[in-house]
């Protein structure tokens, strides 16, 4: 399914570029270029990580259980390479963006007055390229019919244990660089100042799958970490799948003359 999505994305980008050259964009004969930024909420299913947490919470020295992970939040900053509105109301955009999401869950270990001396800090970062096709319903409201992007993901997990009277122990694990995923969705655009300033809302699905993470010494988080009790990767990937994604952002555009 991922390979088909990549082929579809590359085909559409090529098609939309050729199509845009053959059209008249109105003010700004090459359309509009601009930036955007906003808030992102993403559901995830980190099956392997949550299995690790379940094992951790069952140990005798755990004084406060750690909550399992199910989502992350953060920000998105991007660039619209061009956004053009045609005479028939169709809107075509080619874009790229950087996104950073995080979620930190705390717990307690050992006999201590503090219940927050153990933490797992999950970070998901990605660079993305994509497109969207919309339809201008009115001068103020547009419907983003299809929004798609190809994502190059990097995931890190930082495990911190801070016991009184002992050195703080920090273990950091990372995924391979540039793990490929994708996002697909639909949304609306509300123009504040037509073509120049707008608010955009998007809802969709993000595909993300990570087999395992490893530290600087090459030790895998699930496959080689004693605390993970050698969770089988055949049964539980670190992140098994993505899920529902919501974005709200502010767009700012400038005409290309």
C-alpha cells in the first residue's frame, strides 16, 4: 500500500506541475508561495513500547505505574511551494513541512518520597513533501478535498531514572533515519484576507510503523534491553501503526510575479 501511495504522490506532483504551467493563475502569474505553522495532534499505536510499560509496571520496585502511550502533540512548520486557484475554483498546492511531536509519561520506582522519578519521553519528528487539491466554495470558505504527504520519520525515546542519592540514569534510543510513512486527509480553509492569510483545519490518517529503536551501542530497545524482557518483534513492533491526525494552522501567502 505504501509503494502505491508513493507512486501516486510522484505522479500527481508531476501532473500538477505540468498543469500549473499551462494555466493562468490570475494575480501572480505563477500563483502564490507562502509559509504556514500550527498545532498537530496524532494518534499512535506503540504496541511494543506499551508492552514494555506493562512489564515495567508489574515489577516490584515500581511505586507508581507509567501510563501507556496513545497519542502525541506538537507543531508543524511548512512552506507552500505554490498555491494556485484556477477559474473553475480548483485549488492546487505543492508543499513541504517539518513536524515535531512529543509525549512524556512519568512514573515512580523504588522507595522514595517522589512519585515522578522515572520517565519515558517519546519524540516523533519528520520532514514531509506533499500536495493537496481543494475547491473554492465561496470567497471565504474552501474545501480541501484531498491532502497527501510522504513523511520521512525519526523517532527517539529517552528513559530517565532519577533516584535520590544515586546518579541520574539516562538511556536514549533512536530509530533508523528517514523511516518512510504517509498522511492522507481532508479539511477546510477559511480565508481571512483572500490569498494572503487563511486558517486551515485538517483531519486524516497517518501511517507510521517502526520495528525497533537502538542506542549508540547498537542495543535494541525491545530486542536487547533486559527491561523489555526480550519482547518478540514478530508480535510487537515499537510502533505498530499510526492513526487519526488533526492539524490547525495559519497560512500566509505571497504572489509570484
